[in-house]
């Protein structure tokens, strides 16, 4: 992680679970970390927690379903730190309501926001003439498999889209000799708040029972390992 010390990482969905753990880890590795989410209070607690670490943590209130919030986020990062070097697209929404409203919310959070943040990160790196940025997309095993799992087929569809969009952009960046890497992490079950808001289907209250789930810290460690990989190695 030495090469990233003092560099800037944006982590979306930084207010809980995997995103919060990634932020903490990257700050410990000396990065200037910007966390984006709607629950600013949670992120302010993290500011306090990491205040004596090597790096810094700047929370920014951002609803990633609003394009204007994402543009404002990148403007703020440019003003404060110059630009984004590493973008971790982690914000995610798991809805099983089976309504167009929930489908739109999942599309906007899991797909559109990830694409817009990736595009603005590439622009930011190119504007500054840099050739060593890294985008890491947090997908899911649900991006590789389809299973009868409650009413999760739309979520599964969004994560399959993340796989295809990530691989497409990775190939474009490679063809362009941009030097910008794109990696995808597809966790299995991780103990977080992700199923908390699912109402009406009792299976989601019990999803962790009898399963050995991963911890958010495990995924955060994996992200740091990916960022530590030598320039000739891609993890995708
Ligand atoms: P959490 O629910 O703990 O975290 C989700 C994060 O996404 C929160 O910080 C939340 O912030 C943010 N988010 C959701 N909607 C928005 C929005 N509109 N604008 C801004 N931020 C938003 O769940 P996890 O940590 O588990 O999820 C992180 C990622 O990991 C997701 O992409 C998820 O799909 C993926 N994943 C999770 C697995 C698991 O078993 N937990 C397994 C595989 C993948 P806020 O509400 O404050 O805005």
C-alpha cells in the first residue's frame, strides 16, 4: 500500500458495513479517504475513530441516486485534494419489494451511480495526466449466480450488470493504455445491515443463522491487497 500513501480514495456507501471498514483500513494505510453516503452522523463517528491514524477521513453527504450530488461530490474532492485516485464503488441497495420503485432504486444505486463515479474518476485521473488509478467495484456472488433466494432476482440482475459493465470498462481502459486498473470483488454473505430494511419476508431476519458469514473487515483487507498488487498484476 506504500504507493497510495497520501493519495485520495473515494468510498461510496461509507456509513456502514463493508464501506465503513474499507474507509478505516485505507485511512490506516495513510490515504486521504473521502466517504460518501446519506447518513452523515455515522461517518462523523468514523472521523472520531480514525483521528489518530496516518491518513485522513472526510465524510460527504451524498445520495448517489442524485446525479447532482455525485457531481458536487467530485467538485468538492477536486477543490479539497485535487482529484480522485482510487474509487471504491461500494454503495448498494438490496430490495425485494418487487415494485418498480424498488427496481429503480436498485438500478440507480447499484448500477448508474457506480458507472457515473467510475467515469468521473477516469476523467479526474486523465485531467491530471495520471496513469496509476484504480477503480474497485463491489459486486456480489449474486453477480455470478442466479438462485431462488426470496425475491432477490432484480438485485441479482443489477449485480450481473455490474459484472458486465466492469469487464467492459476494464477492457476499454486496457485498450486505451490508460494504466488505470479496474477490479471487481464479489463477496458471499457478509454480516452487515444490508438486509435490515427488508420487511415482510421473515427469511431475511434469519439469513445469518447457521451460516458462517464473512466480516466487513475481511472484504476491507481484500481491497487493500488488491491495491497492493504490483503494476503488472490485475485482479478482476
Ligand atoms: P450496508 O447496508 O451496511 O451498506 C450499504 C451502504 O450503501 C451504506 O453505507 C448506505 O449508506 C449506502 N447507500 C445505499 N443507498 C445509498 C444512496 N442512495 N446514496 C448513498 N449511499 C447509499 O451493506 P453492505 O456493507 O453489506 O453493502 C456494501 C456492498 O456490498 C453493497 O454493494 C452490497 O450489494 C454488497 N454486498 C453485500 C453482501 C452482504 O452479504 N452484506 C454480499 C455481497 C455483496 P446510507 O444509507 O447512509 O446512504
